[in-house]
């Protein structure tokens, strides 16, 4: 019985190996037939003389720019359009938060947050670590301010090295 099973398995294996391989010869024949058909089609169609394409060059009309002297310069404050996240956080490491803080990193593991805090301290920032209990995340705060405008300016400067920096409002 075992001999019969081994013999059948060998026969099936031999048939599958010989019949499943793709035949390069068949592909080559199909390619040659397509090439011959294309050449025959080109011979049937008379070649038409190619006429040169005339290019139309348009000259743009330039209107003179008039400069009007400005008497007042208006500076708009865009800090009102800056989004601020509001979270309840507790201080894990640091001196304390003011109203607006610039967060440069969020981690679920405190060791990662401590590493970023140390790099920021080496760069001259008074970095702090705070924890959001609801999300179980450690936030690394690079700087903190009472004024939103100052926080926005600090965030914009920090985005050169930390492009994902964002503002946090501590909901106490």
C-alpha cells in the first residue's frame, strides 16, 4: 500500500513539473507573429509625406505695473488662527507649566520622553515632561508661556528641528 502511494505521488509530481513550466518558445512564436503582422500592416499602408508643423509664436501682452506709495503698513496677528490642544496634564519632571506650552514630542514610554527632554536641556531649553492620564501619553514640553503670541513664536522657531511641534493649553 505504501509503495502504491509513493508511486502515485511520484507520478503526480513528475507530471506537474513537466506541464507547469512556461514555455519560452511559445512566447517567442507569439512575438514573432506580432512583429510580422506589424510589418505587413506597414507595407499595406502607403507612407504619406510628413508635412512640417508650423509653429505659432504668440507674444504676451505686458501691462505696466503701477506702484502706489503706501502710507500705512498693516500688521496682522495670526496667532488667533493657531490651533491649540486643550488637555489635562500633570507634571512628571520640570518646574511647572504656564497657560500655553510648546510640545515637541509625545511618547507612551517615559524613557523615550526623558531622552528627548535631555536633548532639549542640552540645547538650552527648560524642557519638562507632563503626563496626559486620559491618553496615557507623556508629553515633552520645550517651553511654556502665559501669552499665546509668545508661545506661537517659540513653536515656529522649534519647528525648524521639530516639525510636529504643537501648542498645549493646560486645562487645570
